[in-house]
């Protein structure tokens, strides 16, 4: 559909458009009539493509196993280096006052997918050697741990997680705690006294303590979203005087998983036959984690030609938007559509997602799922077309027209995840006992995107109903 949606007289309209002129507008102020043209007669095509390996670029750790109709079976466990705390308190606390220790895995309320009451068992192993680099979601930890020698194990459900006063103070975070032998803490205490430099350098600490492997050794029906992992040590001091004995209980964090060290989710996804058949039949499916993307072919050259070939008047390129309707696939585990999608030229996707980046609205764009209208809308792609007009004379090749739609997790400067808590600040508090200064920028600024890993998700995109709109202005002189 191509139509004039706005027409008005403007004796000095050129002044308003002077800074965004692309076609045949001079310096005259004689423009007396302006039309805004909307063209939505374009069609897009696409296909589902495999996206079954993700780089290790997330602090969110997935643990558990789940099966769902219209999805499949996902099993997730993780390996992680640990960031050492500096310093370990050896002046106020003595070795004999170390009472117990445990690994703490912190989850926000609702931070799971699946059945909340299914009993499951988590087991923690110490890695026997440093993790390889690079590493991705298809990593097999066999050979990196001793499966006959777990550090600890615990049973848990999502509704009966342990908590303490600190976790409760942090907006409803709950914990899975795995108790381990106190000698692990005593060993670290002694190492710090002998070689404090081990705890100053994450590389040196990795050689001393390569990390942990955490897996599910019983249960199926739920995947947990772990946002903070910490090794906590509890101490007990006895003070005696002539009248009363006083016991003081203290806790210290010796190490934790942070953004600065390597953490990787090991994923195994058996996609259901229903979804595989849909893909084979040509449906556009996006599924996470590490399953399917959609490759789009956009009519980039047609849009450029439609704008450039309107020679009846001087023209100004206003905007391009893309709205893609979506169908939610009903399943028995509440697995929803991905919250965010990244739209980026296929040739740039891997480079973009392998390092710290944000969409720039020039060559990369993102959209949040609109659950009310059941769609994803990329509202402003104008700069992409202006770039092609300016740098390539409005001539697009196949690479310029081939895009990837891939699910992402979005990080803002006031939330460490979609759960809304800043895990980096929290780990500073746990490890160093103070909060760093807050960002001076906007409280909701986008600071990073990562391959979608936080939750299982799935959606069908209705590409045949997608609406791509071009808006441009036509300026008429006397």
C-alpha cells in the first residue's frame, strides 16, 4: 500500500527538513507544499536456522532439567571460575574459629521455569584443571572434575529455598545452599596466610582453585535461574569474662562468580518433534537457549529504489519500521516468547554477540515483545538506509539484505538481568564489604546485550503478516 498520509502548505518548510535532506533539495525557501508518503507494500521472507552454540558471555547460571510440549527437553548445568575475595580476614578470625562453609546459589523470587514443588538435587564438584578458552554452551565437563569426589550435595524445591536476613533484605532473593567440609575453608585460610598474592590475581587463583561444576543429580521438571554464586564461610567466636560467656557468629565471603571471570552454561536441548516438524514445514521459529534463530531477507533495495525513483518532487527520507506478529506456542511449563530480539545483518551477528556491544540503531536494532499486541516492533531503521544511500550510492548487495533475528538478554545500568537486580554491585558488597559508586548516567540506560540464556523461550513469527513501512516526504516548489 502506498498513500499520501499528510499534505500541508509550508512557505518555509525547507528549514525544518534541511538537516535530513537526501534528494534534490536546494537552498531555496520557495517550497510551498509538502506531502508525507507511507508505503507498506513490501514483503519479507525468512527461514529458521540453527543457533545451537552460544559463547560464554552471561553471569546467569542455569541449573536443572525440564520437558515441555511444544518445546522439548532441556538439561542445563554450569562450570564457573571464582573471583577470590581480598583480603581474607586472618587477623580478627583464627583458623580454629572457622565453624562451617557452603556454596550459596542466589535466585530471585520467580527465578525458575517449570514446576515449583518438584524435588531436585544439586551437586557441586571442584574442577581439577582450568577451563578451556574459548568455551561455549556445547562444552562437556567430563575430564575437568572427579565425579567420585563431590564437594557437597543438597535437595531443594523452588518453594522451599533457604534464605537469610541479607537475602531477604535484597528484594526477595532466595538461596540454594550446598554445605561442604569446613576443611575447604581452612585450606583457603592457610593459603592466604602463606601466599596472599594468590588472592590478588584471578589468574593465580584459578591455578590454585580452578572453579566449580554444578549439576543436577536427581529430579526433572524445573530450570533455576542463578544470579549470584558465592562461597560463604561461617565463624564462631567465644568471649569469656568473669560473669558470662558470649558467642559471636560471623560470616565471610571467600570467593564468588562475577562478570570478570569465566562462567559457562552447558546445555543439552532435545527439540520436540512438533517443533522440528514446524521448522521442516517452513515455519519461522525462535527458541532458546541455543536452539533456533530466524534469518530474514528484507527488501532493502526495493525500499531504496521506491524512495529514489519518486522524481516528481524533492524527497526526504523519514523512517522505516518493521512489525512482526508472533504466535505464542502453548505448553505445559509456561515457557513464553523471548523478551527481546536483536535484528542485525547476518554477517555482523557473531562479532556483535561475542563482545560487549549495544544496538546502535544504525546497523543493529532491538525490540521488546509486546504481549498485548503479540508482536515485535523495530520502530526506527532509518539510519541503516541513509548509510547505504551515503556510502554505497543506494545500491545494496545480498549481504545488506540478509538479517538475523536472534534472541538476546538485555542489561541496563540499574539491573543485572531481567530480574532487575545489579549482581555486580551485590558481589562487590559480598566480597569487599562496600558498594561501588553508582553510575552517573540514566537509571535505565542500555549498557550491554548478550545471547539469550536467562530462561527457556519459544515463539512462532508470522512473517507473512509482517508490516514494513517506509515514510518519506515530498517537497514541492512554486
